[in-house]
C-alpha cells in the first residue's frame, strides 16, 4: 500500500507538489510556545517528507513559481521603495541597510568559522535574516556556475537544511530582540514610546474622529431653533473638533435640494445629516427632532479603496488633507501601507502607494478619489499581459553576465524579475490605466508562489536532509541566532542613539527590514499600539530587495 502510494508520487510529481502544499499550509497553522510555524516552514518540511518517496520535480516548475513570488514582492513594495529614496526617509533607510549589511557580514564570518559549505551558508543567511527570497536567488546564482547537476542538487539540499533550522530560530530571535531586549536597551517600555508618539501626532486612546470602529450613517432631523437662520457652512462649523458631520440634503416643502455652503436653514426644513453614529446619537437634541424620511435619506453612497499617487497629496499630513474641499462629507475608514493596516493619526504623513479606504456620498467620494490618486475598485480581473511582459523583461535584464574565468557576475534572472516587479508596481502607482493586479492575485503569487518553490526545494532535498541536519544542527542554531541578534541590535543602536528615532517606529522598521511579520505582531502586542506599523512598510520594501540580493552576493563571495 505504502509503496504503491510512493510509486504514484514518483510517476506524477505534480501531485506530490500539491500534496506538499496542502500538508504545508496545515502544518503552518500550528503554534508552539506562542510562535506559529508558518506556511513557508510548513511547506519546506512537508516537501522534505514527500521527498523521501523519490519524487523528482522539474527545476523549471520550481523557478516559475519563484518568479511569480519575486514579481509580487516588487509590485507590492515598488511605490514605497522608490518613494523612500529621499532625505526625509534617511533614518529608516540607514537602519534598514545597516540591518541587512550586518546580517550578510555576520553570515559570511560565521560560515567561515563553522566551516559551512556554500549551500548551508546561504540557508543560514536566509533563515537568520528571515528572508525566504534569499534561498531562490542563491540557488539561481549557484546554478549558473555549478560544475555538475549533482553539485547543484547538493547545494539545494544543503540550503534547504540550513534554511529549515535557521528560519524558525531567526523568527524566534527577532521576536525576542524587538519585543523584549530592545526595551531593556533603551530603558523604557514600548508602551511608553508609542504613547509619546501618539501624543505628538495629536491622538488620544479614545479618539474616534476618523476611526473605522464607528459606524458611518445618515439621519434625518427637523431643523432645531438653534440652527434656524444659519448657513449650511455655519451649522457644520458647530460640529465639535475631532468629529465629522455634514448636511447632505434638505427637504423644503416637497422639494429636496442639494445645498451649497451658503444655503440658509429655515424653520420646518428637514436635513439629512451624514456623520459618525456616536456623534449623531450624542448630539441629536442639538440638531433637531429626528424623523424617518426615507426619500430624503436615499443618498447614493460608496465605499472605495484609493491608492495615493498624487504628488500634491504624498507628504501631506491627514489634518491638512481634511481641510481640502474634496474631503467634505468623506470619512476615512482605514489606511494600508505595504499590506499592513496602520493607525490613523491627524498628524500622520501620507505616502505614495498608501491605500486609503474612504466612504461617503458617491459624488464626494469620487471627488476625493480624483484628488488622492486612482480608485482601486474591487475586481477579479488581472492584467496578465502586464504581468507576463514584465516578468519576461526582468528575466532578460538579469541574463547578461560578466565572465571572469569560470566566474559569472550578473544580476541573474531572479534579481532581474524582482527589479522588474519594483518598476511595475511604481508605474502602476503613477498610471492607473494599466497593470492592475487584484490583492487576491497578489496573495496567490506571493504566498503560493513562495510556498510552492520552497516545497520543490524540500522535495529535492528530501533524501539527504536528515543527514545534513544531524551533521550541522547545533552549529546552524547558534549561527542563525547570532545573525539575527547581531543585525537587529546594530540596527536598533543606530536608529535610537544616532538618529533618535522613536522606539516604536524603530522596532517596526527593524521588523520590516528583516521582513518578519511575526516579529511585528509581537511588537504591536507588547506596545499595545499600532505605531510600529508606521515604520514597517519602508523597511519591508528595502529589506526585501537587499536580502534577496544577498543570496547572490554570498554565493559569489564564498565561491
């Protein structure tokens, strides 16, 4: 029975891949001592297990999935990456580059000290720095100069072994350094640091002025005596600071009108007021007598995600944008930066590539979307012409190489596709007419692309994985922990004692530089705040690129 199952997997390796994905994603949900194994590690371990059957997958299949993953990384982070190339972002750039460079240098030194072979060294770097893309770039680089197919296979086995151990150790180390060690280094808790920045950005813990936690709605009121004779603009000016409420329509007799700011309110007028539920409930008696007027409240509304691309908007603070006429009757529900939800502060600086979720009357939402950038309307259609062409062009850019004897120096296909993805994402953020890739498609490229690639690596490494683990296990644990701890501590020291960065933002930047979402979650929990996410996006954009490149650099240096 078992041998029959093994023979099926050997005869149909494509089925072995999907079995590895199914098992890997299931294993990835397991949590041990508060740390989730993760789909990447789960798929690698599942691949190693299935690799014991002798199933062999084509290298082309593995490479195709990896290129989809790299394109997704570039596309998602492109706007943040190119926007970060300015003087204002210098502290975060310096912290990110320091972490990445120290991680590479530490990995090289420790690999020489422990006598790791080239594949193990690359795996330890990828795991200790918690960057899966390093594995693929290292494999792509080594294959160009591998003396024999057997050497390439041995390299993949070694890198899978090193990565499997080092990645888990790296994740745990990053969590401990950022959530536990960093506060002790700086002498105060993350909660204190984040509370300080929240105060600077003009927000209080109970502030709900622009929060998606409060339902937005419209209600009808017969105008109260205290509002009779006022213009719409004057009546709206009485709304308390930090609240938002607007008069959308007025019923005057049998006529329903859309008021101008100078329109006066008269006794007997019925007004449709759009605002936050809390305000409308608390201040109802100051507005007038509430009634149910279905026709008056029949206001076309829209909830829309808008990607910030306008140069006039990027770099502005939210309170500045709130003063614009286009912001009238528009409510901000949330902001995503590099895929992470960030807190909404009046003093928050908006960046190009931010996705702002807005709601309100359709005519006002459309005006706001035109100001901010382009509307990212929900759709399932993917511009595959755009995706395919950019992956192809990126691969072409990476092919040329400078030959020095037996050594080839060049970007490589993988790095070329990563760069193409960055350019594609940036172009999409500046031109809304082409190149749309829905979030669901990006998730598939990113998550499934990476996990399928890692599963393929595990299947290839299966037969020799256990032997390699037994031989180098303790050294792998020590090396990966040191790579993570030394690089993160160096980045923390630079950010705090040289650039005087807020500890909460600094921790988020380091988590982004190490592309460690689990560490970010731990930091947010320790801080009781979303402030760390303000630093995560920029660090993630630059860290992904540098740590992926390090796969090629390490192989070239140690070869």
